[in-house]
C-alpha cells in the first residue's frame, strides 16, 4: 500500500530536546526500567558508580574518543529516560553521554566526529523471540512470505520446482492461514496438480502448520489409519477420514523427519542472511527461540552459531533457547546442562530452555479455558501435561535455566504461570527471568500474576491489530467479552509486569519500527487498518522503545552491558533518519536505520553517510 509522506515536523535542539517524555496514561506501578536498572547495579558492581549524564565513564578519564556522535537527539533509555545531545565511544564502550557542549574534551586529533544534523541516536534494538537460522534458510528455499493467495502459492511452488529439478524435496515456508479461511486448512490436491512426482513440504508463516502433497504423505506413510500424535493433529476429510494435506504442530514431524537435513553450509548461509537483515533493522542482540540439542531439523544450530562466532561473523549477542522435546521427559535436562557448558562462550550464551505449551488460535490448537465458539467441546491442544510441566519447570529452575514458554491461549498462559509458581514454591525465589511469549488471549485474572511471580511478558506487538488472522480466523470463534483480552499489552504494563518485545521472525517482519508503530497505534503499520484494535491496549512510544531495548536486555541478562546509552556500557547503538518523538505515530514505520554499531563497530550503514 502507498505510504504516507515523511513528516516535516521540526526536530528538537540536540542539547535541550523540545519534545517531552511521552505522557503516561494514568499512574501505574514502577515497571521495567526501575527493576532492570536496579538488578543491573546489583549484578554489576562497576555500574554502581556509573557516571551521571555529562560525566566521563568511571576510570575512563577524558582521553580522546574514537568516535563522537553529536548534533542530534539521543534518547538514552536510562532509568530516567534522559535525553542527551552527544555520545562518545572509545573502543567498544561508551565513554560519554550528555550535552553536546560536554563532548569537546573527548575530541582529539584522531577522533571521528559526526554531526548528525538532527538524526536520532538510540540503543540498538534487541529481539527477545526470533528464529534466525531456520528463518534465513526459509528465505533461500521456496519462500512464500510476500504472497497472499492460493493461486500465487501454487504458481510459486510450480516455478520453484521447475527451476530446481535437482532437489529431491520441494521445501518452503511462508503461506498464510488466512488465505484458506474460514478453516485455515489447505488441500494437498492443489500441490499435486503442479508437483505430482516429488514430495512437497511447506510450513505456514507461523510455523505451526504444514502443507504437503500426496507424494510426501505416501513417503511418510501417513494414511487415514495414522493416529494423531501427541500435541498434533492430522487434518482429515470429514467423510472419508483421508488426510487432506494439512498437518498441525507435532503432526508436521511425521513428514518433516523424512526430508533430508540441511547441511552446515546451508545453515551458516541462512544465519548470515538473517544477521545482515537484523543488523540493517538496528538489532544487535536476540534470543533464538528454537535451538535443538540433538535430532530434528535444528540439530546443527548450536554448531552454526559457534562457527560464525569463531570466524568473527556473528554480529549479534545471542541467547540460545534449547528446545524441550515433548516426546521426552526430564532425562533430557542432562543434555541441556552439557550444551550450556560446551556452547556458552564468546557472543553466545546457551542458558535458556524453550517449552511450547500450545498451538495457535487460527486452527483451534491454542489451549483455551472455554471451548472455541462454534466448535463445541474443542479446547485446543495442551502440549505438555500441566503436572508434568510443573515438574519440568521446577527441575530446570533448580538447575539455573531460564524457561522461555510459548503460550497463546488463556489455558496455556495459566498453565505456564502455574508451573513457575510451583518452581518458586519448591526452589525459592531466584533471579530467573522466566518469560512467556506470544500471549494472545488472556483470562484477566492472570494479568497480576506476572508481576507477582517475576515472569516477563514477551509480546510480538506486530500482531496486535485487526489483520486477516484476527478478523477472519480469531474473532469468529470468540465471544466479544473474551476477545477484549487479545494482546492486552497496556494492561500488563499497567499491572507492573516487566515487558519485552520480539518479532518471531520469520513468522512476521523483524523490523522493530513496524512493531513499535503497532504497539503505539494498534493499527496496521502500512495503512492496512484505519481504526485501532482494542485502543485501550495502546502503549506510549517510550514504553514501547523500552521493551525493544532495556526490556529485552533484561530478559537476556545483559542489561548491565547493553539496552541503554550510559557511560561504561557497550556501544551497541543505532542512528535513525528522524526523531520518532517528533513525527505522527502512524509514521514510525517509515523511519530508517542509517547506522548500526555493534560494540562500537559499524555492522550496517556508513558513518560518512550520516548527517546528510
């Protein structure tokens, strides 16, 4: 769709920004920054004596900096949400942040000084839920992400198959459930028409559904007599019982396990693709939400990250979430402990375990407390039996792991909270920072439990507007009083919960600027909608930025080093082409990242191009 023209609003003066802090919608308990910064001081004694804005870094003196950015608004995301006018960097760390006039002592004969002419400086973004390796691979195979109709999908598959006669399997990703409304279930016969002789396996954009042709079903031995696996569903013809070619969640593995694994070369190329894209969006830290220890299609991701880090190509700080295999029990924790010891080094920390507790709303696999409207008795899928979940989380918590949950339905959210509560009861309270991702549908009674239990609310804000997934596949199965609690971001924030954001790329766009716009407006970032979706759940720009910076740093246990612009912290910084606070909220997605610094080193953009 056409984009609105760039705002001509005047930018604030660098030393004294005229744009105030975003106003609050009423009083609420202290949230993310106070908690995160207090913990940062406790965990990093050197920050207890960090310089105030305008003062040099402790022990840093006023020796010349390597780089000074000045002449533009600097939104620091520190505890006070301070503004500054200049930042100085020496090596990989920030040595000065404060008024433009105070930067002069850091300028020496060899200092690179860049006049931003009003361009904005922010801490680099951090993504708390993303799939870089698999996402990168998916964009180099039969990618369907930019298409919207069944006809387009079928043509793309036919074209790809014709161009790649050497490939034994045709694999791809990115089709939308909404293209197959009202059921969200595609048919194998569409694929049979264009690729009858080779197996085809295509994952939906959300990663919870597989679309396959008849050849793939035959090779995999999936027939009308095949039972649904635990945590999955084979979609069947209502009259004959034959598989229609759509597989949900764990049922996808029935076919996927027969496809050849991706090579390490393919994985490294996929990760390189993702890193270039993410750095271009201003992202320098993320949590990979699906890293398998052994077996399955992601078995090499641990080695992939280590290989690129060893080559100096890993331009991000990475937390790996080890995948909890639902077919196994607590015996797999020994392997997690070994992986943590082996792979936590350099820019990588293997310290988190990912547990998927349900599916998705659109095909009625998200776990609900009450049945889906129009589907009597259907409550969705619970992936891990609730009592087993409590035991698993208690064991993981005892071993010092952070748990990263997938929960979309209100029943799944409650089961995850119950598991954390059981772990705290058994092990005592510790600084665990367990977090629940997605959080689509709430029972409002569970909202206060996040703060009470210290659970971080990990939203994917790009989903919080009335797109086709909401209007065609979700709202029709929910009563209005239940639909009111879809993505209640402001309610969680107002309750005092710690908030973080992630993209879930390649499920949806990894561009934080698009996601920020939706969080602030609850409308589509490209003009898809004109009315806010549940407008009372909008949040302010300052809070949204915090969730993508200091909030994500907090959930990644690195808020003592990153997430805000403060002296002594790593120089993970970005420069935007405009001040986000000086434009209309509907224009946020139009902003562009001109420069990304990773530990003071440019990984996107060019210093020479700034200030133009």
